[in-house]
């Protein structure tokens, strides 16, 4: 292998994001997104990937470049079959396709992107990096739901977790910020974007996470409910007369912050709170209450917490969310410095007080770098 560059592809249902990373010098020669697949000139994923190839070629970075070592594909669900980055073969593509029932909104597009990219460069190593892989180390006591074992095993019902590439990257970057080896650090990672998840990472190994069978479980999110009594679904069906699809849409697209106050943008919610909007204030309080509850739970899971790391769009940019999530937790050794927390920065930084026993950090996530790094390490080996 002569090249040092990795093309990272994230094929979604209606878009393809791409980023070209050079693992030799850390540079990023190209990045972009092709949107509105299925509309107008971008008829399908084949057309989208062709557009990506054309955009790269126009910059002298074509897919035929000898400097291109591999393509790394983000795949949302790996089930129990895929627990580490995997070199893509025909058999691997078939196995990923079999997991579509577990991720019907994401895995079909991931599979399509893989097939098209392999057709464009059949000679190039291509690697699947799974969102669920980092969480595959969760012990059975945390991964199992308390339902009939045979039924659970037959249908794959268990906790898988998502945002794994982000949690892996941020937990390591947090240890680096503290000047320690990841094996020495216990970290609670809070990935707070439109989708949101928490993880408990002991010595670099994930032992608990908030998302479950699907990305619906756990924290309050932009449009997803997070934790809810399962019987609420039966109630909405029997008493409300709602269909399965209607309930699915309600919990995934019409809940969370948007369902509570009509907005899923934390910046807009903050503006409304400043004007005394009670619905926005309640949505914010519910959101931060759930966060604080998970921090407490994961403190119990880990026993000793060395660091709490905020990441993703809301986690990196909302001082109000960070402050509210950790308010009144001094008994846990958690103290946020108000001045440090209010400062905006694009770099990893500590926002805890000097006397805080637990380091509180803001760490920008870099899922593309994590995917590229895992891909390059595999093909280099």
C-alpha cells in the first residue's frame, strides 16, 4: 500500500457526505455533501457517488489517485455480527443487508453506498466502520432487556447503542486532554446533537450507553422522545386508535424538544426562554433533567468518574445546557467554572473549576477522523 489518503463516505437516505483525509500529515484535502438524492439531477446513490467522484477529480483528487489507500464507510448498525472495522467483501455486504430490519432508515442507504463505491473502484480496499461497534463491549447485564430470552434472541432485541465512533473518539481525546492513557480514565461522554446519547467508558472500554435496540431510547433529543413507558404505546394504540406507523412517527419525529415546544434548535429555545416562554423553559428543564439523571446513573455504574465530556452540536456550543446538566452535583465532585463554561472555542478544553474532583471537558467530536483512522489501521495491517 503506497497511498496515505482515506475517503470517508457517509451514505444517508437522501444525502452522501464525504471527506478525504491524509493520514500522513493530518490534512483534509477535500470534503462535501451531495443532497436531495432522488430529486432532479441526482436520481439515485449511483448518481450521487458519481458526483462525488467528479468533484474530487475536478480538484485533482480523483478516485483513481495512487495516493488513495482505501474508502471507509460509516454503517449505522452492525448487530452482534460486526464488532470492529471490517474489510468489505460480497459476504459482508450481504450480512449488513440482513441487519436492515434493525436499522430500516439507515442500513439500506449504507449498503447502497458501499455497492456503488465498490463498483467505481473494485480494486480498492473498502472498510465498514459501525456505529454500534464501540458499544459491543457492554456486559450482558447492561445489554440485555428483561424479556423472554428466546424471544429476544430470535429477533435480536438487546441494547446496541449508537454514535459509537463519536464516543470512541471523544473518550480518547478526553484522556489526551488530561495527559493520561485512556486505560487510566473513566469517562462519561455526552454526545448532544439533534440525536443525543450518553456512554460510560471505563478505561477506554464502553460499559453502558443510553441508546438501545434503536436510537430512540435514552436522552431527550431534537425530535425523539428518549425513555418512555412501553405501555404508552399500547395506550396510544388501544385508546388513541393510533397505528404502529403513526406511533413510530410520533416518537421519532414529533417528540423530544420539537414535541414539547415546537422547536428542536437549542439556540431558538434559548432565545424563547429569554423572552419568558414557558413552553420553551419546560422543554429545556425536561431535557436537562434527563441528562442529569443519566450522569448520576453512570456515576454509579463507573464507581469512579475522572471526566465528563460534552460533544456534538449542542454539547459543544450550549453553555446553558452544560451548566444545567451538572448543576448541584458538587456532592459528586463535579464543579463547573462559569467563566470557562461561557467561553466559546473550537478546541478541546476544560470547563471545570480547579478544585473539581471530576474534570469537565468540551471536546469537539471528529467521526470522520475516527472512521479514517480505523480504516487506515485495518488496511495497513
